[in-house]
C-alpha cells in the first residue's frame, strides 16, 4: 500500500455521524459515542421520515441524480432538498458522487417500497406521537392520565386526518406483518375455529394470517370506520376477501359474534377499566367454548429489560394505556368467564426475552 493510500485509510470517516460527535479528549470512547448517538436520535429520525414522506426513496431508487433533479421529481424546493440530502449522507441514508449527484445507500434503499414494511413504519411518526413523547418528562412529573377517545385525542386526530389515518394503518400493518413472520417461525397454530373476529384489527393483517392457518374459517375485521379504509383492498391482495369482511363499530359497545376473538396489541392502548369493557364485550359475543387470543408486548415479572418497557412508555403518554405482565393480563381477562390455557413466546432474538407473547383463553 502506498503512503498516500495508507494515509487515506487511516483517516476514513465513519459512515454516519452524530451532532454530538466532537467529544473532549478522554471521552471519545465507545460508550461515549453510543450515548452521543442515542441523544442525537431526535434529529436522525425526522431526516429519515422526511426522505420517505417526500418520495425521495422512489425518485432516487436505482438512480444517480442531482438535487435539482430530485427536487423536480418530488415537487420540493431545490436548495432545501439539497440540504436534506446532505443530512441524509451524514446519517448514512444517501451517498454523494462527483458532479453533485446523489444515490441511495443500502440503508436508504431499505426505506423504499421495494423492501416492504420497514419504510411504512414512518407512518407512525405523526404529530400527536411527537408531541406526546416530547412531553414525557412533564407527564412523569405530573402523572396525568390520558384518554385518547376524548375530543382532541389520538383517535379523533386519525378520524379527522384521513390521509394520515391511512398511513398509520399501513404502518401498523407493516409492524404486524413483521410480527407474523416471527409467529410463523414459532410454529404457532390458532385454536380451531369457524368464525374469527379480529377485534381492532385495522387493515386485517392478523385475520388474513389466521385464515390461511384455518382454511375452513371465515372472519371479520372489526374496527373504527376510519381504520378500515384500506382493509378490503388488503384482504383481496391476501386472497381471503371471499372469507373475510370489514365491519365498522366500537368495541366499547359490542363486537361481532364468533368462536375466536383476537385482540392483537389492542389492550395495551387502554387503561384497565376500558380493557375490561373490551374483554367483556368479547365474552358476550363468544360462542360456547369460544377462545380469546391476546397478542401483546408482555412485560416480564422480574426487572429484565425488553422492548416492551419502551412501548409501555409510549402507551402511557399517548393513550393512557400500558403494557402488562402475564399475571396482569389474567387478572383482566379471567373475571369475564375465560380460563387461561396457553402462553406462547414470539420473536426472541439473540438470547433475549421474547418481546411478544400469545396468551390464549377458553370461554367457560
């Protein structure tokens, strides 16, 4: 290797940067850098979301373009677009080439539609979520309660912002699709059923999966009307439209009759009193011997770190809900006449505790 090449190799810059990279001598160690990257997340996430929302991933996919060409393709301001792209370089999503041209890195390509679900998760970065997380310290200081169903709450926001409701629906469906990959890998088989009710099922990702596992069954996706805008299209794409239908309504009032009711990451949106109402309505609509299946981030009974604890904080500030232990779930469900039958861990990675569990109950 030449001296010049060796010098270039010794001074290679990192692939992604933090706004807190310049650390005093003695602090620039791996732990300090990790902490700096953690604290810089407030800026990195909006950059990635903006690149997705503006359509830059589609315009730039497989191409090398100038900022002006990208701005023309996305309908954005050229100077601001160039500045965003350079910031995208700093976080590893975009690469620069000679002549002021840009390409997507492998990391950036993964945000695009060709890769499916990852980029869709940006649909969760909505104003109410940003605002709720920004007020976390005050929320903890005051211990105030949040009711997402009151005027101005999260669900009303989605009801009055239909385009963002669709994006949120796709984001939730994308996250659930990834969960179902783990579900399939776990070998899980649902209880034998003829009529499956996916309660609070959004676009029907869980129901479509269940109907593939239960070829003789039919089912219903039951949710708020604004949550069902893409459901029929999705069920058709999954090849189960002839066995499934979307039905609008409120699970605080009633749910459709069935012999398997599924609540996939629904109860964690609500406090205990409201969760009991939802469970009670499932129990009323259950056929004799019917089943209730919960799919939730279940917290460990002991103080073991899991992603469920991160979700618990989000549920607290956004919905007034919470993640729960197995014991806490049982305390909510069993008084409605259900008997606990199975606990199936899903999605364990690298020896960590499984973040999601399937809790099955049978109606007495």
